[in-house]
């Protein structure tokens, strides 16, 4: 296989991988722009590379990379409500895009008669959880924390995550056009990674 390998395909793979970083940076840039903050694509791509690397190196369902991403953006002077909205939009659009790609893969599998009942159940469960998580995060963004909720939630790390989500600018986090645009970027990331 190594002797017959065509180096041009390696160049295509490298270009696609670089494209995923650009698309991830475009997600961040779109949210920053919608919030009235300038974030150069080069800077957004650098932050994205770090986020994706941390996500791969420290498996934590993307939380470790998201924490690094938020700190990096705040250090660059981006206001916390815009950073939090960026994280919310990035998370929601990731799952929206992933579920859309799953639906397309399922349609292709069904057309080729390879979609089994167990596969349908697993995809259905994952899609339901992913969409519920996305909608929940969007619904919580910008909402004040009820005082009785703080007493009930004893897990400090989870409380910090919820506080961060609640700090998100809801006008950005729930903007339909922005979610559609960033979901398109997330689909490009999935396609570039395949």
C-alpha cells in the first residue's frame, strides 16, 4: 500500500484538515462579528487548532477544549457575554451539523440497504440527546439563575458551566441566521474530517 500510495492524496488530506481549522475559526469569527467584535480569521484559526488539539488530547466531551477556547478569547479582550454566546453557538451548531450529517449518512445507508434496526435506534437516541442538549443550552443562555436553583445545584463545576452559559448574550446565542451559518461550517468540518 505504501509503495502504491499517491502523494497527491496526502496533499488533499492536509488541505481538508486545514479547511476544518478554517471552518472552526469561521464559527468563532461569525459569532464575534455578530456581536460587533473584530476577530481576525487567523487568530480564530489559531484558537481553534488549540481547542481541537485539547479536545483530542484530553477526552472530556469537548469541555476541556471549550474552557481553553473561552479563556483564550477573553484574554484577547472579547467581552464575556460574546465569548459565552460563542461557546453556546459553537456547541449547538456542532450538534445541529452532526445530526444533519447523520441524517444524510442514514439516507445513504438506507438507499444502499445497509441501515439496520439497531443502527436506527442508536442514531435516533443519539440525535434526540444531541438536539435536546442543543435546545437546552440555547434556552438557558442569557437567563438569570433562580435563587432556589443555586441551592439545589451542589456540584461546583456544573454550576460554573451553567453560570457561564447564563452569561451568554441571548441575542447572539439564539439568532437563527447565525445558527444556520455556523451549522453549515460545522457540516464542512465533519465532511472535511471524513
